[in-house]
C-alpha cells in the first residue's frame, strides 16, 4: 500500500476543511490565482482530495496525487490525468517541496508542464531550496499558518 494511502484511510486526515488556518490558506491561494487568471488549464501537483483544487479559476482542472484513496475523492470538476499530457497555463504545487517527499519528481513535473504561471505554497522552514529553478518570482505572501509561517509565491515561467 502507498504510505500516503494510510494517511487518507479517512477523509480529510489533516482537518483542512475545518481548520481556520487552512480555510485562510485556501482563500489566499484562490485569490492569487484569480488575480492572474482565469486560466484554460490548471494542474495541481499534490492535490490531496481536491479541496483547494476544485476552486482554481480554470476551464479544465486536473489534480496530480500520489494517493489513490485521496484522488478517489476528487470533486467532479477535477480530473486525474494518467499520464499528465501537455502544458498548463497554471500549475500549483502546495506542500510538495519538502525533503520527506519526492520533491525532485514534483519539480520535474512543474518544469515539464507549466507554460505561464506556477503557484507554490509551503511551510517556509520545511521547503527544500529548489523553487528558484521554476522561473521569475512575481508575487509573494508570508503569513502565520498553524504554528508555522506559510510562504506562497507566484512564478512566471
């Protein structure tokens, strides 16, 4: 069994949908995406169950998720492309550039499939130093998130 499937044996294992910090984080992500959008195609890498993914401003929304259990809970407007094909004018990567995840694979997916904008959001102190490879940073927000600092950036590729 995929180790992430253990986490997703129950819906919303991190309590994102009921935690005020996560509700605020989602509002900030969607607001930033709306500022630069709307988009034709959006790819969310590390989409979880699609709770944030479903609200990105795009005609076509896809989620890349390693957990089959989480992906099985995607909302109806979120597709799961296997394999990922083509370019996306918005690629989102939330909480995936951490040392305990295969961040290099995720970075490769971002670089291969992003055509205009990349939105990255991570706990600042956990993020591996790799996002500068994505493109030119054009927006940044840092704000309290649970007991951490969340860093959200938009890159132009």
